[in-house]
């Protein structure tokens, strides 16, 4: 299959925006599209091995680790977080559930008041401990508010409490190595940094309480490579992300191995919220760690789920069409970025023509 419309949309988007970009699509077990365009900030040609700090796309990866551990019986989505992380019960959080964390309804999105500088952001243990001690802004489960940075520390704190291991190691052994996708990683080790394409954009403000002062400097901050900032600090290739989402599109199965049981997969992908997110001020259709996906002029794609990242990158699963897709880029000129909705529409067009 040629995927003619998708190729045209990708090429046009890369030309208009500049910079570099990758698009990888799996259909079932088959890699059906593997496109690169442009150059990075140093003028190097973009390749399939180019790494990108994909910002909040990282959240979907960490969420998948939680569901994989749930499939092993090590995490109960409806258990209190404090069952695994005893310090977390402070400030009345005894009944705050894992489900509340994954659906952005924990009420712990605020961080500016307790974060004096970016030095605090890069103090991983300080952030995890501060969230364990923090009082929710609302009764957990009653509202949904995007946890822009705190989501990462909440999930990684949970994972470390469950496993007793560094979150980077948990990601590596739970997903990256079994999926043969080593380029699913938090932070970026020195030996891989020559492959990184620095992002050419800055954070735009969310509600000020959700991001620390100086957050515009977080993009491309060199310490993101050294220290996990797990809400935004994943360094990926498009193929690695598309592989993970192809597994999710297939119901949690990949190459003869079960990563998510059918029961966990169903729960993970069920919509938790149809109301307006109080931080992003739009309907996100939150699942447990993923949100709904929209196509250009077509609205929500039935059953599709994934995660965008600020700056235009995104990765998602479309179980109806059997697709695992990732789009990575180092440059964005508009907010919201229109490229992914247009790519989703183009893929749908190409698949309809095939039938």
C-alpha cells in the first residue's frame, strides 16, 4: 500500500514547518510506513535513529509501564496509592487511588508555590517527596486537571515504590527490552546524545500553578538528559514509540507475548472523563494515562488513544484500524499544532481507499 495521502501530508507539513520530523506506522505486526524529513538544528539529516525529547508523549509511555505491572498483579488500579507508597497518605490522601493519578484527577497538578527554581525541578527526590506530602487541590476523582509535570513524578514514585528500583530501569526491563525498542528511555545517556535533535520551541504557559517559574527554559535544558523529569523527559525514536503503540493497538499483545491482559487493557483504554479539563480547558477524553485523538475536520477517532507532547510530537494507537503510530519533530510554529490531526485524517483516507 502506498499511503499516498499520508506521504503528501507529511512532506508538506515538514516543508512548511521546517526542522526535522519522523513518522512511523505499524499496521498489525507490519511496519508499513517509515518516513523522515529535514534536518536537526545542527544541519544533520534526520534519520530513523534520531532521538527527540518528546515532552508529554512520555506520559503515555510511563502509563503503559503501570498497566504492564497491573497485568502481572503487582498494581491494582483501584487501590490507594498509599498501599504501595506509605508516605503518600499525608494530608488526607489515604483514599487517593492509582486510578485518580492516571486519569489526572488526583488534584496534585499545582507546583509553582513549592518550586523556587529549576534547580528544584531537577531534584528528582525532592519532587517525589513533595508530592507525597502535598494536599490535593480538590477531592480526588471529582474533577480532572492536567498534571503537566507532576504526573511524571507521581507515576514514577508509584513505580519505584512497587518495584524498589529506579524508574529508568523499570521502563527498560518492562517495555524497552521486551519490545526490542531500546529507544524508549527517560533522560539520555552520554553515549546516545549525539543522536539527539534539540527541540526548537519554548513552553507556552499553562495555568501558572501547574508549571514552575522559568519553565520556558525546560525545553532543551541539558540537565533533562542527566536527571529524569518523567513528565516530559523521555527521549525516543518514532519507531520505538510506534512499536509500543502497535502493541497497545493489538490489545496488549505483541509477537507472542502478553504485555497487558485483556482485562487491564480494557480498563486502561476506557474513557474516564467527558468533562472539560480544568487546566487545559478542553475535553480530553482521558483514559488511564492516555487521551482521545482527533482528526482534522473529523472529530474524535473512535477508540483511538495516545498522548501529544508540547511542540507537536505525538504517538497513538488506533485499535479499530490496527495502527500504532508515532510522529516526532523538533520544531513547532503553532499552538495547537495541526500536523497530527491532519496525519490522522490522511491515514484514514488511505485506509478507506484500500478497502
